[in-house]
């Protein structure tokens, strides 16, 4: 149980275009999902907290107009990188936690490698 | 602000031997959770073990165990009988109770020598 599906796994786009990444909790409901960015050989940097039915909460330094987050249902959050530039190239990972009385840890998607050319 | 520090960027261990990865954290909270995550070359994040701060007993999961020292704010991971499949990046992580965020350390790359 507790599977998170992230799609696409890889995407290449041209500068100036937008890219949407989907994160789905397959067998549980997630009122909160998290989006991370990971540079090569680096740690995961929290970008934003995605809340179902409300606006996302962005971490300091993350441009909310560039990284649009939508959490329209209890099983789906999307991250849209708008007007992408080469410096947005990175590995993006989402995570979700199964709601319940016991914190069992977060389940992560398999990540999306974004390359902007 | 909460921080998680992993002081060992890389470590190596002989297959079948035991290795300990270090982690310290800084927090003013009394109730929180700590985790160790493994990230193999596939880059899929895998939960290895978790520890509730209010529990004094150290968590164990098969060959993986932790040494949780709350007063010292230390949370080390011990891997016994190391296997080639244990080779990965290991991240120590702290979860804040008040907003559910998880903060990661910079990671320790573990090499298993055959």
C-alpha cells in the first residue's frame, strides 16, 4: 500500500514553454503533498506544500508564479513549470503522507527529470 | 530553524560488515519524527526506518537500527551485514509536527565493497 505515481519520468522541453508534472496517490487519500527539487548529487530541497482545495504554501526563495501547484483532489497534485529556462532543469520529486493517527513516513513518487533546452 | 546535519559525505564498508551513518539535528520542538531514507541509483526514495521522538526505545528494521540520543539530538543509522544492494545515498530527515514538513540532511553516499 501507499503508492505514489509521478508522471512523466522524463521530459525535455524548449525554453519558454511550460511543463506539467503529475503526482497521484494511488491507494490512499492525501490532503497534503510536497514538492521537492533535487540537483545532481545534492539533497532534496522542499519547494512547496500542496494543500487539497487551497493555495499551496511555498518555501522562501521559490517563485510561485513560475512553479504553479494545483491540488484539485485528494489524490492528485500537479506542478507546472511555466516559461521554463535551462536553469529549471532538475529532478523534481513529489511526496505524500497517508492520513491517520500514526505517522508512518512519507511515500515518494519516482521523480521527474526535466531538461530544458 | 530546524536543521539536519550529516557530516559524512561518503562512506565505504566491506560486504557483510557493519557501518554506522551519523546524523545530528537541531530543534526546539519536543515532539517530532526522524527518518532515514535510502535513494539508490534509480533515485526512488525509500523509507528505511523511522523513530518517534517520544519513544526511548531505538527503532529496528531487520538489519537496520538506529541509535537515538534525544538529549544529544543525534540519530545514527547502523547497517549490519552490509549487502551490495545497500549501496545508495542515505538521507536523514526530520519531520516537524506543526506543519508536517520533512527536512532532509545533505546525505551520505554509501559504497559497499565486495
